[in-house]
C-alpha cells in the first residue's frame, strides 16, 4: 500500500487485499451495514413522530385562536346590551319559532247587485208609496233657486183633472187615466207661475199625456196673487214628464200683460219652477231606492 496526496490507495484485484477496517470490524464489500440502516430508520421514525406532534400542536393553537377571536367579537358586540347570551344559549333550528300560516281574506266571486234605480220607484204606483200632497211636493213658504227667491201663493189638489186645466188638456189627461192634479203658484216682481203635477199609475200613461198635450194648465190665483193668464192673455206654457208624473207650467204677468220672447224674467220663472218640480219627483225615487237598498 502506498500513500500519495490524494489519500490511501489499495492494491488492485491482483493482490486480493481487503482494506483494513478502521473500526476494528471485518466486512466484505457486498454485505450491507445493518446497524447503520437500523439507526437511519429509527431517526426517520423519530422525525415523522415529531412532525405529527408539531402539526397537532399547531392545529390546536389555530383552533384555539379562532375560538378566542369569536368569543372576543361576540362579547364586543354585546357590550351595550343587558342580555348577553353565551354560545350554549344560542337558539338551535329546533327551538326557533315557526311562522303560523294565517288564512287570507276570502272574497265572493259573485258581484254585488247594483243599487236600485230611483226612477223605478216613481214609474209605477205599485212601488211609489211615499205620501203625496201639495206640501210634500212644494214645501215651505218660499222657493229659492240660485240667487232668485219666489214667494209661494195658493196650493190645490183635485182628483178632477180637467178642473185644473184649460182647453183640450183636461180631456187628454182623463183619456190617459189621470188620477189627480196638484198645483202651486209662486210669484216674484209682478211675474207669477202656476206649476201643476198630473199623477198617473204608470210612466207610459204620463209620457203619452205629455206627447198629446194641448191647451194648458189653469193658473191658480190666491194668497196675494191676482188672477193671471186668463181671458185670452198670452202666457208662456211648458209640458214635461218624469216617471208616472206629467208636469205643466203657465207663467205670465200679474197685470195681465201679454208675454213676449223678450220677457226673460217670465221664462226664467217658469224654468225654475219646472226644474224644482223635477228635483222633487226625483228625490221621491231616491228616498225609496235608498230605503230598499238598506232593507236588503
């Protein structure tokens, strides 16, 4: 054996010399060092065990930190309340209140019947049952229409329909079954008007009397109103019908002067009384329709 700078060198295969074991053991080149392998395996097992232990400790620390953070956050949010709940007091899904289902409103699929028509009650004597007189049709002592006020004069009710008329109107009323005529006179500033309501059993009779009307209503003087629209004086006359009622006016001057188309006061007086009479008849229908609706 010789030594150079690079360390010991051993003889080649020709000498078949084995190197000297520096530790005093004899081994052959092909035999593994079992002791060294065992030591290395034990070292690896120890490293793995410490790694598992270290990982568990780290995981435990992380979980502990999360729990601590949650507790601090919860306590911080409840600082201003008197009812602080612990984690064990939080409601579970089984203890949460459940919403009760309340039944919704029910609606009838059938539309309510329409209200009664007021005209139905004043179109037939069988349904028109309210008291009827000069006082119910023409109440009070004065009549005000807008800014115009009229003083009420005489009133009259008669079952002899022709007695309340002039000319051919009496026979027309009688032919259509007139039951009675109710009259009232109003005056203002030398102008007077008599309104007369002829009553029939049906609306058809009243309408026919209106269409056939000829002649006119007889004026009704009295209660401070002199005779007017008689002895050939020219007066303004109107004819209308509503329900089972036909109503007529005769308007003129209390002096007996003839009426001309320029006498607007006469026209206004007659129109006011005709309008008022229409409202009174319609109100009869409304009153009876409302009573029928309330009775069901």
